[in-house]
């Protein structure tokens, strides 16, 4: 039978271990370097709380590896000031509404097709639509607008349709006055040379018959 529990018989359930007292002189066994060794990263404070990916100060692997660029890469987000985020809704999702319904972003939110109204709504053309609906959205794909109108419905743009800008071709810069004068002088020289060439040819042609007559 276990002894009766009294104040004089209380003791911890596990044996108590003495606290490690470091830096209390060489005779304590944990003096001088206090069990940390000589210099190095692990002898410093906070050495066992390095952030993930830290490689001792050298170039980490995630910086040594190549990055995938483009709209599908998280490393490239966001892509400039022109990137936009929209809620995409396909025409097949609009088939749940009855014919004659006026579909608006608010109705799409109530139906659970979009999360909130902080982003624009774009209607895409995946799927088929047979009901006649009046759809209002910020933008439409070409195929979505065609399918909605083919079913007898109407399309209302809450923002003006995007029109791609036409590229402007740069005009060639006009030559400087000095270059124009030099080009004009060259043209004059060419014309004079062309006029002198027929005259020399005709003189040579006249000299040839005279030389033949003297030989005969």
C-alpha cells in the first residue's frame, strides 16, 4: 500500500535535473566558450533561427535558378501597370436564368457566379445558350456576344469596347540643307557627264572614216 500523501512526502514525478550554468569559469566545465566552440556562425546569437532558404550568405538556390517570365509566372507579377483582373463568366453559366431576365453584375453576385463587385465582369463564349437574355457586363468576348445575340438577347457594355491602337509609322527625316545642296551638285555633275559622253562618241565616229580613207 502506498504511503499516505503528506507534505513531508511530496516529491516531483520526474527526477529534477540541475540547470546548466554556463560561463562560470573554466572549472565549471562550461566556461570560456560556454559550449559554443570557437567563432563561426553557430557561436553567434540567433544562429539557430535562420530564415527558410538561407544558405550561409552565399547566393541561394531560388536566386540562382532561372525565372519563367510572362503572364503565367508568379515571379513576374504584377506585369506592369496595365494588368487587370476580371471575373470571367461563360455563356453556359447564364443558361440557369429564365428567358427575358436582365442579367447584371449584381445578379451574378447573388447567384454565386462572382465573389464581389470590386472587379469588372467579362462574359466569355464557352458553352451554349438558348435563352433570350439581356446581359450587362463590362466586357464581352466576340464569340460570347455572337451567341447571346443569336439566342435573341442583347448585349450592353458597361465600359466602351477596347480598340487596339494603330501603329504609327515614323516619317523619314528631311535631309539637311547642306545635304540637299550636295545631292543637287551631284545630280548636275551626272547630267553634264551624260551630255559630254554622246559628243565624244560622235567625234570618235567621224575620225574613224577619215583614218580609213587615208590608208586606202
